[in-house]
């Protein structure tokens, strides 16, 4: 039997998020109750049940980033993007702000990672300042940057 | 380039160096002629990222720090002309007189000379994507040697070496393996834990990205010893490069005959799956990790039975941290006598990640028993100019905050536990005077609250009560009775929680209460945050005497909370201010400051 976590990972990579229909299809294929699949999908950080913007900005919530002012920095990012209380995706559907535990790039704190919605490619930006952040966002907005695929 | 030299350029490709521009450097290097490019991992000296290393006869190999793509051509030309003045350090001194005596050798640098390179010896040297390169540097000899020994002899070797688990708890590795080996039931399984969940710890990522075959070799030796034919590597999807390198290592090892049937001509059959963790801190608990590999929610269960008797699908299973497995491979290769000395109770080395308020951040491998002072002040260089260290946060969210006055403590399992911290994974975040200890405690508790799996009451509700109480305190709404309540809840959690996550989650609160009670008192009794961190208790102000009316702050304020005309004094509208701190960062006159209390 296929592992439900792997099935959810594959589905999210294909669609960018897990819709109710996707969860139902996985439950049916694996012969599991929907509640069980839903339980797994909501347990892990990797899974999201709502569509996201073209780019997902993960703000690192790690200790080193926190000590270097993550809280105020994340507030600044949200203000820059014009996100209102409770919102995570910008009105134009370009950016979604999420939080990540730690990318292990603590020496570059504060850090964000920008990933395409399917999670195939990502780029980490470190040593962030207000000016650097504004430039990064501007670059993504105006040039619709493609995030380089990792050299492997 | 008009030269007959043949140049080798090493470019490090790891998460940290890529984020600081190593791929641009690689593209630039690829344009050069008559060179060999070798991609390597990270050597742990994050403060010099991105670096490159040049080597061509007759010059010594030279490491260059903070390289950008546009420096590459110039540095290569200089190097090939015999001018090494721009180098950060030489990998080794060659016999030929170089005339460059002022350039230090790596082994003489403070950041390097106090280290004991054991499991990280190949990091930044071996090509992590080449099994041949690993073998050329002595790789898989530990496996070969093990296969010539009986499993009992391998266990005896680890027992004599005195290896203890490097994932945090420090359980003797030989004992764990022996219990699993003695189980009659088959099949058995071995699991490498690369689910690095502690914020501030990246030694597992570094090993997986820079020397993945060493981890794999250790896992194979554990499989041979306990009698398993199947292994898993459990790695975070959040660390994609580590996962890809481990997957490639497994594929390459299989192609080269190190995995599969009759490995190296023996009767040992073994194969490995890389399992991408979907991300949950509680997976660090071994029964939770097994539940996750089985495909369900990562919820721990009561132990005993321990995984050594009933683990993956109720079969005997051994789980080791990847750093432990790297130790195993190195000990079996070098022999137990070569295992570096640590303390009497704990021989060997540990990789620590030192970040936060230090001059040199990075991952440093030192002998167990090295003092915090030597690690933080000598190796990592102490705090940046003008800053003062207040505390060391050791061991991640389950660890504790130790005051700077205790810097002479030895870094070993027993000493750290005695002062309320834990070795944990070995992350050390150095906290300076710009940080508020109550806020730090709140940060960790909000982390463990979010990561609690919800199974046991003390884990689920205890973390919530701690978080809500600390939230009140940092908002200036705390009451003196809150301190007693915190202590009571902490005690319940440490005694009654099901797993280590719940039992250790109070450590940040207990240690900050013990060592930094004055900061709690200021928040509760005076409604102030002496470190000027907790935003509900601080306000921003512009000094009229210093403000030159340049309008930079007003233009940068995301909340449009700053008013004033060109060349006129600016004022902050306190009702609009979101306290993001941008104005302080951009003001050229240092005219903006934070205040607490009074208003």
C-alpha cells in the first residue's frame, strides 16, 4: 500500500495545494477514511489546504532569525505587501507569506526563502535589510523572476 | 589566459553558500579555461561564505573569503602570477618559499586550530556527489572492516570507543545496538534520523550536504551489526538540498555495489530508502518518527516497549542520529584508538552550530568537554563590537538559557543537564544585550506549543498555559502570581508528559526564571522591557535636536506614521506606529530611539 504521506506530497507537488477533492481521491485510492487523510494533512507543516500565490515567501521563525529581529521584520514584510490582518496572500495572487521553522542558514539571519508554489525550486535570501527586501520584492513583481533550479 | 598552469578551483555548493551567491561564482568559474572545477560542501566556516579555493603548482592551495562572481577572474590571475595577497588562508604551507608569510595557514586560525576535525574532516574537501571521491579519501573502509568482523566485535569496538548518541540524550550507541541485535524477531530495521528540527542547529544538514556517504556508511554498519537488511534515512523536506544529496548518495552507492546483495563479496544484503519528512518537530522523538515513516500522524507512544524491541511495524528497530552514524563510520575506519579524547564519561567530539551575536558564525567540531568560553569567544570570536553577551541558548527549544557568567562550563551531557540546559543537537544561539529573555522564553514556548502533537494533557495544555502567561507578561499585563503559576505548570510538564518534547519544553522558561528573574520582574512590576524588545512596552521617538529633516524615515515607514516636512523636524504618530524598527535602520543621523516605561 502506498504511504499516505507520500501520496499527499505527490499531490501537493502537482497542484500546489491539497483541495477537498484531492483529499477525497487519495482517501478513496488508499482505502482510508477521509478523516484519517485529513488528519495527516493537517498534522504536518508541509501540507496546505488552500491555494497560494505564485511565489511563497517563507519567513524563517528560527532562533537566530528571531534574535535578529524576525518579529519586526515580518511585520515590515506584511506591511510592504499590503496584507491585512488574517490575510496571507496578496490581492494580485503573486505572493503568499508563510512561516518556516529553520532552514539551517542561521549564519545569514534574518532569512527568507522564496519558492514556487509547487516547491520545485527555491531560493534563500539572507542578511536581509529593509532596502534589500524591497529590492527582492520589486524584482519578483516586475520581472516575474524564475527561481533557478538547483544544480545537482 | 596565457599560462601553462593547470588550476583546480573548489566551489562549495551547500545551502548556506548558495544563499550567499556560490552558484554565480560557479557559472563564472566555468567560463575559465584550463581548469578543473570541483564542487564541494561546506566546511562550517559560515562567516567567510561564499569562499573558493584555488590550487595550482607550485603554489599552496589558497582559500578566498567573501568572493563575488566578478572577483573570480582577478583572483585567478593574481594567484597564477604568484600573488596570494588576497587569500583569506592557505589550506597548507608548501615547502617552496611562497613569499606570502603574512597569509595564515588554515590550521593556525582561531576558528580552526581549537577544532578537532573528526566527523567533519571531509566537509569542504570531498565532492558530496561523487562516491568515487569519497572512496578515494578512505570512504567505505569502515564498512569493509566491519564486514570482516563479527557483529559482536563491532559492538565491542563501539563500546571500547565509548560512543554515545549525538542526537541529544547521549545513550551509549553500543548498548542500543546490542539490545536490538539480541532480538530474535526478524525482519529488523535501521533508521538514520536527519530530521533536524531544532532551530539554530544545522550540523545534520551540513553533514548530509557535504559528506552524505559517511552517514550512509554508518547506517550500513548499523544494519550489518544488528542484522537488518533495510534502512531508512528520515530527512526534512524543508532542507531540499540535504535530501537530494542523500538520495543521490544512495543511488550511487547502489550502482557502485555498496548497497544491494552480497555487499563487497560478503553475505550481507542491505538497501536504503530516503523518506522525506513532511515536517513536525515531534518527529525527533523516535516512536513519533516511526509512526511518520509508517505513513500516519507523528504521535509518540508510551515507551517501553522501546523501538529496539518493537519499532517499525512492531519489528526491532534502531534509530540513530546522522552525526552518531558519521561517528560510527569514522571509528570503524580509523579504529577505536584514534577516537579523539573528550571527557572520561564521553569520549569524542561534537559539532556545535554557533549563531546569533558572534563575530564568526558556523559549525565547529570540538572535543567533548570544551568550555563554552573557548567555543564562543575563541573559536567564534565573541560578540561583535559594542555588543555584550547576555546568555547562551543551548540545545534548541528543549534546551535552556545559561547566563554569560557561566561561560566556563564544560560542554558535556552531565554538566549541561545540571544547569537546566541540554546538549540536544548542539545548537548554540548567542544572545546579546539587545534581546529580552522573557521574549526569548516566549519564543520557544510558542514554538513547542505549535509543535505539541496534542496527545498528552501536560504537553497539549501545559504549553498553552505557558504561552498565554508569557504573552500576557510581554504585553505588560502580567501579575506577580504568574511567576508561581509558571513554575507549577513547568513542574507538572516535566514529570507527567508522555514524551521528551513535553518533558523538556519548560526548560527555556525554568532557566530564564532562574537566571533572569529581574527581567520578569521589570515586565510585571514596572511594565517595562529593559532590553527594548517587547513592542507593547516600547515607543519610538525622534530626537528633535538630531533630526535634519531628510525625510528618509517618513518615506521608508510602511505605516505612514511619520510626519514632517523637508528640512523640518519629523514626528512619529504613536497611534499609527507598528513598531517595525525600519526608521531606526534607515535614519542617517541616529536620531530615532526606543523608550520603555514612563509614557
